[in-house]
């Protein structure tokens, strides 16, 4: 439109069009998993998504990954009664990436042996009974033996990528290999006037080094509201647990 946008949706009730002057794209960054392209990745006991801890009660579970999703999933499933093994391609976890309230707990369970840790390993094949894990060096080159890890279930928590098609169709300039949208960080407005971006979608298709998380992007809302109204919102969030300007102690008190 010459003076705004037409947003077309296709819900179950049929195709709809909404005419508006401003659009905020807060579409996240988890459209599709990062596939490993290894044999057995499509087996029924293998998933890139974690759903319910009770699925793994008294089952041998292999979790692949070493960031927040993998770390938290390993802990939750172990506490729900799973026999958990964690495979990670690096030798150790990065404390700058794994959240500070998760990492000490995970490292403690690994030290105690309640969660088995296989560092510097990557899956190369999955069968109905086991996963073959290749040991690698610091440069991700094969180094040493191939381990055979028995597993009843496999969770490949190796990250996700965002589909930037909607940004592209709207005319937003996408930059670099990560296809990061061009926007003004002070207002979150893209180079398409009236079209804003909020949340982890601002990082583009994929974050090689994670800098935008759910926890640190709430401020985007304030920037957008201020750009549209001239005033910073009185509060971000409507209930105490979602009042993101409050200190942790104040949230816990509620």
C-alpha cells in the first residue's frame, strides 16, 4: 500500500487481510532445526524437538548439543528418571553461552556421574539401538575411535535457523551470510518505513555467536513503543513475573 501495509493471513477460518500503518515482525528464530544429514536422523525415536520429560522415564536418552537447550533438557530428563548421556562437539561448555543458573548444576551432575558426558564427539550415524559418535579434535577433524552409545531415544538439540522469507518479501535488506535484517537499533525500524523487528528475529537466519536471547530482547518493545508514541512505556510486561525492568529479587517476592 502507498500509506501502509496489507497483512494477509490464512487461519482455519479462511483467508484474511488486515490494513495497517505499522507492522512489527517478532517471529523468533526457530523455524527449522539445523539438520546433521547423517544416516538414521529420520528414525522415529530421533527428534530435534524436546516435548515431555515423561517420554524418557527409565529410558536411555542421548542428548546431542552443548548450549542452553541441550543443557537444560539433559537436567530435566535426568530429574524425571531418564538415563541421560550428553554428547557435545566441544571439549567443554562455554560459560558465556550456557546460562549461569544451568551450567553449575549440569557440571555438578557430570562430576557426580549422574549424567554421562561425552565431550569432543559428534554423531555420524544412528541405528534403532545405538548412536555412533566420532571423536574429534579442536578443529572438528576426526581424532580417534568411533564410540557406540546405546540409546532408546535421541534428541538432536543442535540449534535452529530462521526463515527470512517474510522479511525478504516485504523488501527488507538482508545482510551477510546470516541474512540479518537492516534496522535502526535505536527504534528497531527496518529500512522499510513502518516495518519493525523485535526479538531474536533481529539476528537474522542464524546466530553463529549468540547475542540475542529471549531475556535480553524485551527492550526492543520499549524502543518500538517510544518510536511510535514518543514515550517509553510505563512498564514492560503486565504482571510481576513479566515486569522485565524489575530486579530478580522483586519478581521472586511475588
